[in-house]
DNA sequence: AAAAGAATTGCAACTCAGTTGCATAAATTT
DNA sequence: AAATTTATGCAACTGAGTTGCAATTCTTTT
C-alpha cells in the first residue's frame, strides 16, 4: 500500500508534504525530530511550520506516535500499516551523543498505579545513554 | 538536620540561594519547574540564571533528582535525607492542566531490555493526564 | 466552466526554556 | 593583605515550538 493510499484511508488529504513526511518516517523506521525531518534534502522546499502542522495532522490521524527526547525535542515515528499498527506503547531509547532514538518494540509499557480519581491520558518511558554506534566510536578514539 | 547542614555534608558551600532553593523543594515535596521555583516571592531576589545553576549544583551533589515534563520543562525534586535518599527511580505523574507534577513513590521503574552494547545512563517514566484537583474542578464546571 | 467556500501552505513575528560569555562580588587560600 | 578560586548578576543568544494572517490550492456549488 502506497503512502498516498494510507493517507486517504486515514481520512486526510494526501498532499505533497504529507506524502513526503510520511514516506520519510517510514524509511527512517525510527522516531525523528522535527529538525531531523526538516534537514533532509527532499524537505527543503517545505516551510518548517508546515512540517510541524503536517506532523500533528499525521498524529491526529493515528499514523504517527510521538515521544519526547530528554533533549527537549519531540520525536515522530511511523511504521507501515502491515506492521499491525505499532501503537507506540513501548519504551524508547535515546542516544545522548548522536541524538538518535530507537523504538524498543517487543516490550510493553508497565502498568502504573496512580492516585485515586486521576485521569491518565498517556505515558512514556524513555531510556537514555550511549548507543552502540557512538559507544564503539568512543572505544576507537580511546585506543588511538 | 537543617538545609545548611545538608548542603555542607553534601560537599557544596551553603550559600543563600542554595539554602533557599533546597528549602523550597523540601517544602513543596513534589517536583517543581525552574519557573515555579523562580516565581516564589522569596526567590525574586535571585537571578534566573543563578537559580538554574543552583539547581544543577544540587543535582550534581545528589540532593535533587530531575524529571522532564512532557510540557518541555524539567522538574527538580528533593526530599529530606531522613527519607532515605528517594533516589528518583520512580514514575512521575504530570497534570496537563495545572502543570503540577507528583512523584509516584512506592513503585520502581521497570527493567527494560536494550539492544546489545548499548550503555544505559538513566530512564524516566512519565504518566500524564488530569490530576484530582483539576478533574473535580472540571466536574463542577459542567454541572453549573 | 465560473464562483464561492473550505482546507492547506508560507511567512513573519513571537513565546518560553535553557545556555553562554563576561564582568562583578564574595569566599578561600597563600 | 594579596592572590586565587568560587559564586552571582546581567545581557545576549539558541532552539523548539506556536500564533496570526495573507496567499494558494482544493473541493463544492451554481
Ligand atoms: Mn516508537
Ligand atoms: Mn520524584
Ligand atoms: Zn548514538
Ligand atoms: Zn492539575
């Protein structure tokens, strides 16, 4: 199923930006920040605000889930629909060095007890540290 | 044990700001954002940057633990030492309406499996929604 | 097909949290 | 007391995200 069809099916008009952003997220396979998306060559011709609004539209349509990096920037993540929704209720890992985030799929978010009469709207579990790539790069540097 | 003594024991000089900020956090008993701290009457005479630096000093000394609200602002939390450290490895709840955060002590953060060779430095679990106070206020509004 | 209406995009200006550089003011050390 | 170190204040800056409004582009109606 093409990105355009997915957009239509989700009830949003398949405009250029939307198609481009959704494709970009599918290709990345990991959560991207607005900055990372906007920096991509193919995105240069769209306004930063438009990209923000596009991301929120995709989120509203249920095609994208969001997580916050502890660096203060939100990440947006989408997986093709054949991967059964990937609703986003899994932990995420953020590398403090390169800023890349990964979905830790295959694990569910834990059940958390909240005080009486508190209405829970969502939750997010972010693990942070140094990713494999950055870690080995560091090793190499030390040994030289 | 007074805040001043606690500071000294933790190896930082007990200056005015540090004493004031630590006391404020103790009194609050819940994580406060920089903004919430700076807004307090007794804090007006300190520069905002000084308050930031003070918070980082306290964090470095192990007297304060930090969590990020999904509203983009960090919270700083401290508990008197008799409460055996309260190391901060518990979930936190953030109210999207009033912005207040609460420690969900009594629950530990879950163990999370990470990819091979990833070095974990920390993790945080944030639950968000509407707190009891804001929820009941909403109810009252509906019924009038 | 033309006109009217609705949704989308671009641009400029703005907010808000946090940071950086540097000068001044304490403390500490010598 | 002088030299050195540490803490504070002030101004300017960065970076993520938001808001308002005008210009486009679609879609629907006539
Ligand atoms: Mn994810
Ligand atoms: Mn806490
Ligand atoms: Zn990395
Ligand atoms: Zn509340």
